[in-house]
C-alpha cells in the first residue's frame, strides 16, 4: 500500500502523526455515522434527523478536506492519481454540492442519502488496498489546464452522484404515490414536480461541466493525439454522450418520471465503473510513493 | 326465520371491492323503481334502503323467513347481478344483530373511514325518504330514531371521531405530494354536487387559485362556480380539455366513465412532463381505470383515499370497544322494545304499513 503522508507539524507530535488516510478514515466514519443516525431516526421516529445528519456530514467534509489537502500538497496538485483519490474526489464533489446547494432543494432525505453515498464511496476506496498502492506522479505534466480538466470531470461525477440520489428519491416518491402510502417517512420526500426540476437542473449542470472538462482536455489532445489512449477517450466521451442524450430525451418529453430516474441511476453506475477503466487506460506511469514525493517537496 | 322479524340484507365495502360496488350501485332513477318493487313484495311490512358509495343495505321488517331472499332476488334481478355471486359478498343479519349493525353504521363504526360522520347524514336522508314514502312503520321508525340518538350519544361520549381526516383533505395532501404547491395548479371539478364542492373548497383553503367547474347540468355548474369564484367549462368539452388541468376532481352522479384512458393518453402527449392527478370520488367511477397506467398520471378512487385517510386509524380503533359496549346497552334496550312489536305484528300478517 502507498505510504501515507503525515500532517506537517501543526500542534505537537499528536497532529504530526495523523496521516492523510487517517483523516480520510475519520471523514468516512462521520459520513457512516450520519447515515446510521439517519436510519435509526427514520425507524424510531419516522423522520430523518436533519441537523444532526447535516452536522456529521459537514464535520466529515472538514476531515476529508484535510486528508485530500495533505495528499494534494504532497503531489503538488489535485490528488487524482489513483482509484482511491478518484472515488474520494467524487464523494467530495457530491458532498460539496449537498452542503452548499442541497439545502435549497428543501429535501430532508437528501442529506440522509448523501451521507449513505459518501460513506459507501469513501469506505470502499479506503478498504481496497490495491486502489491506493500506486499513484501516478506528474499526472498532469505540470500543466494546470490538464489538472483543471481532470478536476472538472470528477466534479461533474459528483453532480451525477447527487442526481443519482435525487433519482432514488424520485423512485421512492413514485412508489409511495402508486402504492397509495404517503404517511411515515414518505412524507419527507419532495414532490414529483420538485424532484423532476432538481433532476433536470443537475443533469444539465453535470453535462455542461463534463462537457467543459472534455473541451479543455480535447484542446490539448488535438495538439498531441498520442498523449491520451483511445480507451480513455471512448469511455469518457461515451459517458458524456449518454448523459447528454438522456438530457435531450428528457427535454423532448421522451424520457420521463420513473424511466428518467432509472436512466440516471444506471448512468451513474456506468460512470462509476468507468473511473477505474479510465485510470487503467492511462499511459503507464511509474508508481511513486507519496511520502517520498512529499519529502522531496 | 319462520316468524316475523327484522333483518338487514345487502353488501358493503367490507366484502365488496369498488369494482363490485359499482355494479351494485343504484342510481336515483333506478332506486325509485326498486323501492316500488320492494313495496309490493309479499311479506315485506316495512323497509328502508341505505344506498351510499360504500353500501347498499335493505332494512326490512318481514312477515316470513323467505322475505330476505325475495328482496335479494329482486335487487339482483334489477341490477343484472348474478345471485350466486351476490351470495358470496352478501351481508345478512337478523333480529338483534340487525339492530346492532344499524347502530354501528350510524356511529361510523362500520364505515371505511372509522368514525366518519357523513354516514349519519346519509342514514338520516335514507330514513327520511323511506318515511316520506310511507315504507317505514312503527318498528323501523323506532329503530332508526333510536339509532340516531345512540349515535349522538356515543360520538359525544367517546373519541371515535377524533383525528378524523376527510377525503377532501387527503386529496389536497396528495396534490401537494405531486405538485409541491397549489399556487399554479389548475383544478377542474366535474360534478356540481356536495362532494365536488367540499373538495374544491379544501383545495381553495390550501391556496389553489385556478378553479373550473363543469357539470352535466350547466345551471348547477354556474351556481357552484359563482359560490367558489370559479370559471365554468361546458361538460361536453371535458375530455378535449383534460390537458389544460393538473388536478381533476370527478364527482358526478351519472352511470359509466366520463373520462377515458384514450383521452387521457392524448392529453398527456401534449404535456408529458407535467403530471395529471385524477381524484375519482364518483360511484360508479368516472375515470377509466386504465388511465392509471399512463406515465405521469396519478389516479385515486374513493377506496384509495379512504385507505390513506385511515393511516391514523389506530387512535380511533382504541375507542371501538368502548363504542360497542355503549351501543350494546342501547341495542338491548331497543330489542326489548322492538321484539314485542314484532310479535304483535304477527297477528296482522300480510298487512302493509
């Protein structure tokens, strides 16, 4: 496994001994706590615990920022060098969106599901040692535009993650209305129309952000087509085309309601699966030790 | 039953689902003919018909045991309903049990929405109509009047009506679950009767701004629209204009569907992303059931709304035992009064009231 980068001496030895992975584990634990607390609250009181869940997610977000900052500092850029970092960054993007714009959706269950998604992504990425055993140094070749391209792409995945969550809420809402049960925790779901509006906006935002990322990346790829593998181009281009097609069909009224929700969920699953494929299809790069790089820095 | 007696025979929501109750539903014009037929049935001394969305019940005082079968046969024949099928869903109570049932109906204990009070009014109307037709006599007059007294007593002595949620309020809640807010929701009320008006008012009280009324009887639609500050729509345009509305409250009293699945599908093609919410409060149902299968169409009928309204039933259920105990005392007293009346009427076998 990749050696973890320790925190610089902040306040004595205790802080210094905390590694980036420790912070990330802490964040994952808090996300999981938010999910468990929400589940207990739903079953015991029939409603989600809004403030507590939001607080736990916010605290987890702070720890995740610390962990990613240490990694970023160590590699001198955005930490997107292996599967762990890709999944962490995707979770970070979804949490960022939830914390800053999710509240305006007035969906008390969105926080609960966001905590669930973040816990799954972060715990999965930390639990698989192989995902953090190597990382690519000089990933962006010192080019901030390539780094911007990668960060934008991953941020769009965060948007799609939130879209997947609203799709789950949509499916629950349809189930509730079609099974003629609107009481209990179903009463905390947003309305059909609100969920549809949120979904369309998130889909549009995700398509635009991923499109911008691909535009930035293709500007450099056109200069030297050997720098990017065909597999990566096909996979990332395919994800964008699929989401853009879903948006077009939705706007034209051909993909609606439950079908739209299922499509967004399936597409997010495909997008997540594409991350390791994209990472694997990059041109081979020698493994590097973050700690060593950090020490060199 | 070989001696004169009181009985109730019929069908209700307990054993007859909505699609069966539709077939058993007796419209106003048919009801008059049915009443006339019952009036000349041999052996029937007194009778009253309770005919609502959820029940068709014949309360009778008869001279012989076969009278119940004759009532049943006459009813099934008029409704063209298979007699053996009716036997599977039939309620047939005699003597004291029939009294107990009537009192429980009056209190709302037998209602789909436990403790609801609308049935009390419907029962009073049914009795008043029977009394006006002179189809009731000394036994049923006493029984119904005592039932009304008992119902008032039980409702005021227990918490059986506490936490009651009306069907209209459930409909509004559902609309909010679909549209989020009612401010921009366009509502069409089909039928200008009491149920349609109540539902329309419930929507208005929660912020609905755009209301349209349509009825077969244009005058009634105009009157209701004036009371609700709403606009009107010619009844024959209803299907062509489905797409112009978000919520359609169906509360007509006619036979057969008035909104087809085909018309709904055509309307949804013009507005595929915006849901349509049908609230079908009519009996028989106004909206073709297949419409529920169309994407973004939500169709709720009386049974669906009652089921949701009953989600808070638990608190009232705790009162059932108390209500039954109170009613049982009343039934015992009433039975002691009625039994001699029934026996004395045996001597006048064959007389009509």
